C-alpha cells in the first residue's frame, strides 16, 4: 500500500480516537480499536468510527503520538 495512504489513514484514526476520548472524558491511551470500532474497556463503552467522524473532523491539526495497541 502507498505509504502516504497509510499515513493519512493513521492520522484519521488518531483523530477519531481523540474524538471518542473527548466524548467519554477518558485518556486516548485507554482506547482500543478493532473491526471499525473504538472501545473503552474500563467503562464498556464502544462506538463505530462513523459515530465520531463529525467530531474528529473538527480536531485539526492531527495530534501526534503513537496509537494505542
């Protein structure tokens, strides 16, 4: 896959994670992703990427840092 496409996909995912973290008032590092879903295991909350897309679009520029495992 094209490295630029991968980079953009990772940036998009970081924004979606940040939006979910803000929605739930939890640290981004406590979130995980799998099969198009974002999960906060400690609270049992989960949402799809699309559910935070609008909020993520407002979070530019993209935050830096590693993605959660």
